C-alpha cells in the first residue's frame, strides 16, 4: 500500500520513537519535497504542505494520505482520499501487534 505523508505525522512519530511503524504499514511512503525541507532541512514542521501532499496523491493515483491538520484532512476527504493521521497509525499498529500497551 502506498501513501503520501505530511510533516506533522513524521515529527510526531519521531517524537514518540515510532517512525519504524511506517514501513510496517506501507510498502511505499512518498515524502514531498516541501515536507522533506520542513522536517530535515529546517528541522521543524509547519503547516502548509498539506496541499502538496494532496496534489501528489491525486496526480499519482495514490489513495492514502497521512495528514494531522484538520483543514487538510477535510479537503482530502472531499477529494475521495483515504485519510489517516498519527493517531490512526498508532491504533492500526496496536491492532496489528506492532505496538505494546504500556501502563502508566
């Protein structure tokens, strides 16, 4: 399964040390140039790359996008894309046994 990912989910998964979940759930993950620049080059994310994530998904015929921001998610839904975010990634990973539940 292919997906296009935005910066916020990448940063959030990195913060909770769960980036390794992405290749377990997706065969191919596309990181747009603007997302790469936000996360790797500048070292911090900002909103605004959702449009590029959605555009690439539509252009390439990819049905899955990973976006956390509300407005971007709503627009992607309107365009018929399958949308998930970091919470969805964690929940699916838990159901598949990739994440253990830890008590407080």
